[in-house]
C-alpha cells in the first residue's frame, strides 16, 4: 500500500502500475479489434462479390431499432466516461450512479437486440443454410411483398448473426465487468489515486461501442 | 548470499501442491508450464512413434486376403493419430514451449525485474492452456478427430468427428498464448531495471519481445477463424460453404494469416536461446547485436505477409502467388543475418563444447537445412511439385524439431542449474544430444528424398518403392525416442543427485546469472543496476 493504493511489489509506485495496466488493456483491445477484423474482412470480400444479396438482406433489418441502439451505446459511453471522471474527482456516489446508468444502457441495447432476433426467428430468418426460405417467402407473400430473389441470402444472415452475436457477447461481458466496478466502487475501493479497474473496463466499453458504430451501417444501412 | 544463508528460494519458499497451483511467482508458473508441456510432448511423441511404426512397412494384402505390415487398426486410426500428433505438438508444445517455460522464468530475471507485469494474468494463461489441453484430451480420448491440425474446410465441416470441441480447445489455448504475449510486451516496456535500456537487453529478451508482438497480433485471427468454423459446423453460416456462395479457400487464408506468423512464434524464441548459447560458450561478445535484434523484429514484420505460400496450388491468382513467393524469400534475409552473426561470433572465440553448445551447433546445422529448403519451397514451380509431399514434412520438421526443439533442449541444459540449483550429468546430456541429433537426421533426411520421389504426406500406406527409405526413417524415430529418454534421465538424475550449482557455472554475462541458483522469491537481493551491454566478454 502506497498512499492508500494497493501497489504490487514489482512496481515502483501507483503511477507505474497504472501505466502498465493501461498498456495491457490497450494491447488486449488490439486483439479484440483484430478478432472482429476477421469478420470485417469476410464481410468486405463477400459484399464485393454479392452486393445485391447483401442489400436484399439488409432490408429485413429495422434501421430505426439499430439507430436507437447506436444512440443508446453512444450515450452509455458518455456515462462510462463520467464514471471514470467521478472516480478521479473523488465522488464515488456519482460514479456509482454513472456506472449504473451505463449498465442500464447495455441492458436496453440487449433487450432491443432480443426483440430484433426473435422477430427474425419468427420470420424464418436464421443464419446460413438454416434460413427457412419457404417460411420467409410465406411471410413476405402475406405482407404483399415480392419473394426473395437471392439464392444465398443465408450468408448475409450468417454475417449478421455472427457479427452482432459476437458483439452482443461482448456487451454482456462488458456489463458484467461494469457491475464488478460498480460493486467495488460502492465498497469504496476507488479514489483519485486508484481507479485502474474503472479506467480499463471503460476502455473496453468504448471499443465495443466503436465496433457497433461500424456494424450499424454495414449491417443496417448497406441497402 | 543472504537468501542462501537460510536456504530459502522460490522452489522451497512455500510447500504443497496448492501453493504451486495458486502461485503468482513467474518462476513457479514457468515450472508448471515445464511439467505440463513436457507431458504433452510425451503424448505427442508417442503419437509420432505410432505413425512412424505404421509407416515402417508397406501394407500388402497377400493371396489369402490377409493384410501384412499393418500396425494400427485402421486407416481412420492413422488419420486420428496424425491429427493428435499435429495438434498437440503445435498448440501445446512448440507454441508455448520456449516463451511460456524459459521465457516466463528468465525474461524478468534477464531484465532485472521482480516479476512479469501481470502475475495473475500469467497464472490465468497457464490455466487457459490447461483448460484447452484438457478439452482437447477429452475430445481425443472420448471421441475422435481426423482433420489434421489445420482443420481445412470443406472436410472439417463435413467430418463426422468432434471437430467443434477440438476447435474450441485450440481457441482456448490461443487465449493462453495471447495473454502470455501481452504480459511479456508490457513487462519489457515497463519493468526493466535501472540502466537496462532496450539496447542492453539480452537477445533472448529481444526474441521473446518480437514473438510476443506476433502472439498478440496474429492469434486473434485464429480465434475468429476457429469460431467461424465452429459456427459453420453448428449453424452453417455459409462463409466457407460454396453452396451459399462462400469460399473454402477463405478458411485457408484466415488460417494461415495466423498460422504462418505462428511458425515464427515457434522459431523466434529458439533463435533467442541460440544467441545466448553461442555467445556464452564462445566466451566472446556477440557479433552484430543490433543486427540480430532488428532481424527478430524484421522476421516478425515480414511474417504477416507470407501466408499465401501455403496456397500456391489452392487456386489463388498467379500474381498473388508471385508476390507471396517473393515475400517468402525475403524472410531468408533477416534469418541469414542471424546465422552469419552466430557463425561470426564463434569465429576466433574460445569455444567450449558443453552440451548446451552442442545443441546450439545442432540447431545451426539443422536449421540451415530447414531454412534453405524453405526457400526452395517458396519457388512456385518447385512448390507445385513438392506440395503435400514428404518434402514439406521434412522441411518443417527440420525447422520445428531441428530448430525449435534443439533450442529448447539446449536452453533447458543451459538454464537447468539456475532453475533447480543443481548440475546434471554432462555425459548423459551429451549422449542425449548424440541420439537426438543423429536420430533426427536419420528420421527426416530420407523424407526429403521420399518427397522428391513423390510420396504424398498424411497417407496411411504407400507404394512398395517407398518402403526402404520409410524403414530407415522409422528406425531414426526410435533413436530420437532413446535420446529423449536419456534427456529425461539426465534431468531426473540431476534433480535427485546433481551437485550443487554455483551462481554462474558457464561464466555468462547476462543478469539472471547474478541471482542465486535457484533464485530467491524476489529474484535479486537488491535491485540490479546495469551499466553495460549484455555480452561484454573480455
């Protein structure tokens, strides 16, 4: 313990430890971006190959829901940043509030995603070869819309479910980690000299937010 | 010698299995890796002996319909054992081998740090490896997998075997690799002791640092590739499935975008070990320190742009093939820089042929063959002929076994006194070298010839013309096995009845030799202050 900060013995002081932790988090973020990068590259290749099919798939996504989710996540990034700020100026109660709002935003995002997913399952939209074209065309017929033209529409939804699914898993993980920060904040672990966990989880949350900002136009607006 | 006075060191500071399984000490975690990786090596080795045993004789069906020359119950069994040999050796032995064992123990010691940057993460990465390995073992022994370690689509999608769990196991071991790499990068950046500038770091640290960069930047691509393969198998997402307009070759691109850099994850740390061994046992300052350090970074950088040489015959464009061929040959430049610098270091040095040095010389000899055949395979017309033959098998075994495994053995013998505070029997160590070195060449040199004759790899049987060379090759594998048993005996014998090791038995100049043998829990009694480069032999 140095000035009320738990410093591990292989570090000189709290700022040394903080800088190391932050570098570690950023390196981990690089791996996260690269992992999503694989999906983005796949998307790029097949979008170039089948632009019409991707456009046809995107019309089944409600851009308004995606837009609301984008706003929710951007707002949650603000509250996450506020959570760190309140730790820095030693106002843990406000920090708890800001983190709670962040978790709530994550929950709203996931609830909206849940409704989007179940609606698609209801329409017969599943990833890849599980896509039920008959059921989907039946629904389209009932709505008075033309039947599906693309023969490989399943691939678009393969991308849709993989990309938004992997992102959703990260949102849930982020919510868990913010809850852990919230608990520690309520316990009084954090002060202006020590708030590493909140900072690190904050970086994670912003990156996840950023990934969504790329996913939204690629998946919803591509038509 | 404050600690030696009351005999407390990292090995005996705490007692009991639990203290080991929860230890955050980088040296103890290194020992945990040592035990687990050696166990995996034993399993992978047994698989290799079974494969070679099957190939010992041509399987014929005689007039009575009886099969002769067959060792394994079926061709399917051969495919499975082949998969296990590859997956175990790649994901659980050679990738974690040097960084996680020797790197964990000696990276902090060599830069004068008390520990790695994130000790808890370090332990977590060992548990990741164990979790991945357990899942893989469970899959292997309860069901079966027959895709080979590369999991190529479309077969890996169609195969009725437990590909998904095996792929998830590889995903988890990948996590372990990422966490180790991340830890090492931050450790090198943040925890060097006073005076230890980047350009005073031992070359082993430079090699681990370059490796760590690849681990962090390449492994996530493997992660997403394996996840997509798992998704493809469970939900048929279509990305690798031609029926939905997907592309099986895209899997190869994704896979090798990780797995080619991964072969440098395997070889770079080995090169770092060799730099330490050559300079120590030549009693001479390393020749071209800066060039060797930069060439590690150079190999790491080029490694990301050569993956296409695995797909010369997979239908990529001719232009892409030419570019990849050129870039692949480029790897030869930084590699040759290292080779020439090592040879120049030995020139006019007072060379001591201790067992670690024998392994280092073995490395130079075998890795030169492995490297030059790599350049041959980078030439497209040659590769079209050799692709998927035993020539390729021989090439990468010369690099991975003749290179990395020789370095692992040399490194073990070199640092054994520091790790355990005991000396081993030099005679048995040298004997193990003789058997491993000779056995290796007897096993794999004939495979170059077999490959040039056209013998395809991964097959259960072959035509009678290939039999004599296959017999020689299999007999060589027995010699290797004897060599490793001798090495095991050397280690156990050294642990039980070895003489007490002095602080610095080899007269090395790097920092780890200033710690006690074995080091205390905090590595050094006082924080070291470095005033000179790592290899200033007078």
